[in-house]
């Protein structure tokens, strides 16, 4: 998932959740490949972990904004 930050900001909550789900699946695959010695570039694991954190941040921002408008 090579989604840029500005592209993430344009996604709605459902799309962010789909992106998070696929990124978590990618992280799982990378961990398995690393455990079996098939992963050449271990920096990919860090990149994906940061992407997951970034997605969680955008999701939380959307949740807070929705709660603010509901008040």
C-alpha cells in the first residue's frame, strides 16, 4: 500500500478501515516472511507498522470529528 498522506486525508472512514485491514494483512505476511527467512528488506516491516499507525490516527480524527458534530 503506497498511499500517500494527502491521499489518506481524502478517504472516508469506510475506505480508511479497508485500507487498515489490508495493511494489517500485509504486516502479517511480512512477519511470516521474516520468520521463515524469505524477507530481504526488513525495513518494509517498519514502513508498514508506521502506515498502520498513520491510518489509526486518521481514523481516530474522523471519529472525534463525528463526535464533535453530533454534539
